[in-house]
């Protein structure tokens, strides 16, 4: 199982638009499956 911490903008996006769109954007971001506090939000 992969767990990725969401940034505040990503959480707001998730609550507004739903998980499918956020999951798609996370998959397209090419970020490794690590949560880093300095990464840029995907939204």
C-alpha cells in the first residue's frame, strides 16, 4: 500500500472535486512515492 501525505491545497481540491481527479494528477506528477514537505502541489 502506498500512502502519500496531502498538502493543504490538495486536500481542498479533493474535498471539492473528488478523489479520481486528484489521483490522476498525483499519478501524472512523476513524483516518487515519498511524502516530502517541500514538494509542489499537483493542483
